[in-house]
C-alpha cells in the first residue's frame, strides 16, 4: 500500500489544522468565533481526512 501525493496533502492539512488550532485558537477561543469560522474548520477537517484516506490507483487490493 503506497502513499500518493493526494494522501500526503491530506496528512499535511491535518497536521496544519492541529498546529494552527494549538498555536492561535487555544481551547476556549472557539466560543468567540463566528459560525462561519467553525464551519470552515469542519469542512477543512473533512476534506483533509478524505484526502488522507483517498485510494491509490496503483493498489490492486480488492
């Protein structure tokens, strides 16, 4: 099972989300944000998780 470029992009997005959350937002800062920022964060994490699990076309596993 190999890792494609799309998988690496997903993992980097997940790592970046974790680092930015810890560095800038903290735990209690979410209460002060607008609903748009929360929705953007959720969409970011869903896209990152989907890309990190995207199947590689070179894999022939059924």
